[in-house]
C-alpha cells in the first residue's frame, strides 16, 4: 500500500485534488466529492487530500476544514497543503511561512498539517531560513512533514543538502508536473534526485489538465476551464497515447483516465498521483485506478506510446 517514504503516512492510491473546491465545485458538491472519496478509500489507508492556501484564496481549505469537522474525519484524512506565493514579496521567508501555516490551520479547523509544501521555490529567501522555518513548525507539532513543489533538480538537491548540514527537517516528498504527456522534465532531471534521497513523489496535473480523460479531440469544444491548457496535447502524440489508453481500458472495463492514473502510480518513486473531478460522476471515473492492476506489457505499451 502507498506510503510516503520516511514517514508514517499510509495513504490512498489516489490523492484527491482540492483545487476544485470553491472553484468549479461549490461547497455542497465538494462535500459530495469528499464523501465519495472517503467511502472509496479502504479502511487500511487514509484518504489523501491535497490543497493550498492559494486555491480560491483559502476557500478550498475552508471547505475541506468544514467537511472534516462536520463528518468527524480529521483523524482519518491525510491533509496536504501549501505555503503559496500569492502576492508575497518573499513567500518562503520565515515570517511568511509562519503566517501562512497559521492561516491554513485556522481554515482547515485543525491543529496540525500532515504534509506542508513550499508551493514554489523562492530564490529571494535563503534556503537556510526557509528550512529552519519548516523545522520550527515540525518541532512545534503544527506540521508533521515538510515537502517541496515545483523545485528544479538543482534547487531540490541544494535544499536537501542544506537540511542535512543544518540538522533540520528535510523535504520528504516532491510534487512535480508529471503525467503521460509530460515526462522529460521529471524523468530526466528530478527522478534520480528523489530516488537517491528516498523521497516520495505526488504528481500534479496527473491527467494532463483533463486531456487524458479522452474528451479533448480535434475540432470538439469542451466546456471546461482547463480546455485551453488541455488543447496543447491534441496531435499525433496525443492520439497515440489516447489510443493506447483506450485499448488497455477496454481490456479492464475501466476508463482511460483510470488507466492513465494507474500507469503514473506504478512509476518508480511515485506514491500517489493527484487528480480532481468537479462532479461525483467525474470522480467515479477515476476511482477504479485504486484496484487496477496493469500487466507489464500494458504498462510498456503506454510508456512507448508516450515517448
């Protein structure tokens, strides 16, 4: 079962993206999504939900916090959130990290954050200051583990070496942009770093902004705020990948989206891909990935199609 290396966080195979909460999913729909996700997660694992202070300027965290309080789910859910840039001049300065964490704790109605990310690198703040600030939160019990998102391989290596030198909390996980349509940036630059350091990976845009659901085709208009971003993948490579996904999906009686998520979850270093749905029906298309078992040949066919 998925576990973030170096932690006691045993999580669901799928990490539910909370970016839609309060955006494309209102509060009632968000509660329904979280209910469905919680029900679909085996009791031996914790429903894993990802959000950030920047999602809806805190609204996503508020909705997740309200749901956990209403359903009595806080002790079962693994909550990941992020200290985001927003309009901050030095977003990863010690003062900004402290303020961000306190705001997230308040909105989430909790006394601790399970996995707390630096949402984006901040080269205006010394790594020593950033990492000491995360360590302070961990030592104070407000954060259980620290993590990084959108870091380059060079900066991630520097951050890990700095933590080791200072003897403070280190990043245990990385959240990169990685999926069947976006492989080189992670596989060529970051994968070796996280593997060597024993980190876990939680990829975002796991469905390539929705493209891997198969609903984006040449000449077809799709009603989605992500349609423009997904359209970039329409073309020869996209056709190859969608065809390969459809073939595997048909063999298992699941959606192509579930297959795409399973392929990603099966990649070395990946703990759980992050994906969201703006309706319970969309989420239902993704959930079968948790029990899906791909053959080596199926996995290789997808890898070859996306090369």
